[in-house]
C-alpha cells in the first residue's frame, strides 16, 4: 500500500477559501459553529493506493421473481485503487496507472459508492480498517449506483439506454462483463471524475478531493 497523502485538512488547503464551496442552504447556524478553525482544520486526511490485484467480490440482488436477495460471487482483476479517509468518511477512486497528485480522481466501478467517491459502509477508525470493511462486505445491486452505470456506458459496450431500456443494465451482466475485463486497460480518462461531469469544483486546484470532503462536511457532518 502506497501512501499518497497523510496530513490535516488545514495543512492541505486554505481553510478560508473552502468557504466558497461549503453548502450553507441547510446550515442556518454555520457561521456560529467552530467548524472553520476547529473541527475542519484539524481533521486528519489520508489518501493511499493499492496496486492492481485479483479480488473475489460478493454482490447481492433480487433475481427475477425472488422474494429475497441472492448473493453472487465474481472475481475481478482490479486496477489501481485510491482510498480516501477522513474519519469517519471513507472513499474510493480508480485508475489504470499509479495516481499522481493534481490529476483527477475517477469514479470506481463499485456499488455502494457515491459520485463523490464516498463509500456507503460502516464507519472505520483507520484507512486500513476501511479497506478491510470495503472488500469484506457484500455489495448491493450495481444497477442502484450511478458509478456502476456510468462505468458500463464507457467500458462495457452496453446498448443505447433509450433504444433498449429493458436490456440496458442487468446486474449479472454487469458483474460478469467486468470480470472478463482487465480493468487496467479501461480508458479511465473517459470515466467521470469524482463529483461527476457537472462537478462545481472542476476548475479548482483541489478538484481531486473536494467532492469527497464536500459530501462529508455538508451532508454527513453531525452538528449535534
């Protein structure tokens, strides 16, 4: 595992400039809280990278006519994976080459992962624990998650969604086709960056991690 960043948010960015992207619409007391030079500044941030590997992954979805979800197992040849950690938030991105700081982070093909890169899973206390939880979990149906659907459009040569809506996305087809790929060979520049193509932070220097931090501090932060 290669460490790319191991620092605090305060050391990584200009805290005052972050004021421009934090969402105030639902935070009437934002200005009175100690977020800027307290919690946010001191938050510990890590980014690590795992080299390409073969992993056996478990997925669960409802087969046609079934009353309960069935677990399915597939073996994927994974690309380089970048994991983001700012306790308790955990995120993932993917690439065909080792990641270089300043480059865009790209959405991974995993379910349970938002466009920001944040993973929907139990809270972890360390990045190592987050990785263990991530690969040890049973992933939800890929069709429920946009990063999977977007990956399918770019890498799996699916039929056009408008012309063939019923055939466009099947969970078993997605998992099997991805298992047949060497994910290092995917055209990762065509995969959406974290935050999606409408990411409001695209022109900023820290586009790479801002969608992940924004998701955490504006949607997940507990002000109680």
